């Protein structure tokens, strides 16, 4: 799916649809999910119907559905740049000589 071409409201609806599919796969009712997540049934209904909710509510549902590890794909940690790695190692970067410039 090309997420960049979708509007925010379409993305929210797709997320809700997918969370519903995960809930059904785990054989949970909306009420059971709400109770385990510590949120209201109304909030679960809002999420699954593609209505906006707070990130906190979304994370609670994802935790119950065991989907939090997927956040690493959504926002991977940025590692140090090659220059920063060299600085950490105490080395200076070598300049590449360009024979055309000499």
C-alpha cells in the first residue's frame, strides 16, 4: 500500500480496520479488548471505525493485541552517522584524494 498517497482520514480508517482484524484473529470481542486495555467500549468502536483517538488509547489496544513491537518498523531508531562512529572510535576521517584536482 502506498501510504504517502492516502489522506490522514483514510490512513486512520485503515489502521482501525487492521486492528479489528487482529482483534478477531485473537478471538476477542470489543468488550473484552476494552476491558483488557482499560478503555471504554466506545473507544474501541471509534478506533475500529476509523475515528481519531489519542495515541495513548491506540497504544493500549496495540499492547493487548501484542502489536507494540511493530512500532520499531514505524519509527526505527536512528543510529550514529559514519562520521559520528569515527569520532566515537577516536579516528579522523580520511580525505579521499581526487587525482583530477592535483
